[in-house]
């Protein structure tokens, strides 16, 4: 005959489990590419999560507010400078023997790669559901993201635009013969990197670490053993055949685990 075991934790204890779960996630990495106006950008990023306040909302939601996503972004911008290509006008002087002209001289500018490093913090609030799975002989209870309610990038987009501007100016200054065209080149390039487009890129990067996010709250072996009570009462192993997790409201909202043995 199955025996039920019920365990419950309040919001304070659930928040402790949340912080431990964030620490267990550690630093995660992601990469991708994006178009910024006429230019391309490849990026790699790493991030870790800290903080946040968990609210248990019956019957099955764990609302987590103000989780800090600390990220570091490495951008490689591919800038085609061919818009600066030009040819010097030819000058011809008529003579009794025909025109004498200067040779045609054209300058072509290369495609360059501009590296940019940037770090900041975004603040995310989201709703999570509860997941219970059996993995490798352990029952795992976790939070699984359902929807992002708020994503706050702060002033990161503006700061990244300024960082890109400095990196672009330094990179194009190193291109031979571009000195007289430096201001034009930087101006045209930076016109493609508006705050809105950079905010879109940062939002995409942060979402890489948020989409499908699963935070483990607790892990317990499927087999539990009651200790021996005496020489004639040996230890007894039990198998947890089923485990369920839900948020229940009994005066206060609690995270409740129910096990069938």
C-alpha cells in the first residue's frame, strides 16, 4: 500500500533554494550573429544570474522579480569601407602632339574587423512554473520559465554605442590614406549603430540566457532509507514511485512536495 510523504516550504525557504539554484547554474556562454544596419556583427557572451525575489502564487506559479543578469559581451564588427573608394580626377594638358594626361589613380578601402568588449547588467522579472523529473536516479524539482514580464537594460545601449564609437575611430584611423576621410568614415559607420538597434542586440543577447531557463530548486534520491531502530529492526529502503510539486495556499502560499512510496 502506497504511503504519502508531504513536505512544504514557505516563501523565505523557497528564496534560499532560488539563490542556491542560481549559484549552481554558474556562468553560461552563448554566441551568435546579427546585422546592425549595413554591417555584420558576430558575438560571444557569458552571463551569470544573481538575486531576485521569489513569490509563490497559488496554484502553480513562482513569480521571480528583479533577477540580475551580469553579462560580458565580445563583439566583432565587420565594417566594409568600400563606400570611401574614390579615384583622383585626371588632368589633361593639350599639346600640338595631343593631350598629355595624368594617370588614373584610384584608392580602394578594405573590409576591417573591429573588436569591442563590453560588460553590464540587465534586470529580468519573469513567471516560472514547477517541473518534477526523474534524472539518473534522482527526483529533481525545478523552476521552468514561462514568460518574461520585464527586461530592463538600463543605460547599457547608450554605453555600448559610445564603446563602439571609440573602437571604430581607433580602427579606421589605422587604415592607410584614410586620414582626411576619418570624420566622414566614423560618421557614416556610427549612423548605423543607433541606440535602438544596439538595444535590440543586447535584448537578443540577454534572452539567450533567459529563454528556456531552468533553475534547480532541490534534488533527492529516488531511494530513501529509514535508519535501523535497533538490532532487531534493520534499516528499510523505500522507493519514491511518484513525486509532485505545487504551490498551495493554506493561510500562506507554500511550495508543497507530495511523494508516493
